């Protein structure tokens, strides 16, 4: 369980007709963000549900490809969020989620500080913030790349099967035409019998 400013990033397989739940202990007043995206499978959609320790539903979305939800914990306890693929009968999904709990600790703690940040410290803070946004962009681009790769591989498989099917049909039609033409030129003698 991450402490203040912790985050959980997981990519997992969600089989068809399955439900996967995750649990996080959160203290009251902590700001949390749940972000998810379906990377592969079917129509790239999944059901998501977030509940507080008493079982009250804080967030519920059906058949979403991606979404983000931010909330502040109203009570101490274990919060539960579940991803469901129960509506799908034969396609499994790959789901990525990022669950951020609390804020990141400051780069330079303000305790025992009597002066403002120096120019170097201010530059470090701004660079740190910029690097955090770069990490977020990289994560989103990696997810897009994985999703695009999955779609391209699926399309490649379909094109390969279609090509094999066309080749088989062409072979059957060619053989049929050869036999048909051969039947036109075969010498069939008719025998007649005289009585």
C-alpha cells in the first residue's frame, strides 16, 4: 500500500466473463485519482466501479474505453475499484490503470525554512514538475502505441486469412475451369446399335 503521494500503475489481463477488483487503504481527506484505459480486446471497452468502505458507489461507468475520475476520500478505510468484462462472452481485454493516492511530497520541505526558495531551488522544482508531466505523456504514448500495435496485428491476421481464403478459392475455380474446358473438347463417341 503506497503512503502519501503513492501511486499504483498496473497492466493486467481481464478474461471474458470475469471481474477483477483492487483494494486501497485511504485516509480521510486524501485526494485520489483513478485513470484507466483498455489497451487490447474486443471493442476496447470495460465496466468500472469504485466503492467507498461502506459500499457506496462513488463512480460507475459501463463499456468505457478510457476515463479518469478524481475524488477526495470522505472516510478512512479500504476503497474498492473493480473492472468487469462480464458482458463479453469470448474476448479478453488488457487493461491499464493508474491509481494515485495523495499528493507528491514537496521537493524541498518547508519545515525549518525561514527564507524563500533560491533561484536554483525554484529551477529544480520547475524541472521536477516538467519531468512529471513528461512521464505522464510517455505513459499515454506507450499505451497508444500498444493499442495501435494490437490493432495492426489484428488487421494483419485478418488480411492473412483473407489472402489464404482468396488463394484457395482461386485454386478451386482454376481447377473447375480446366475440367470444364476439358469436357468441351473430349471426344465422346456415341454408339448406336442396329437391330
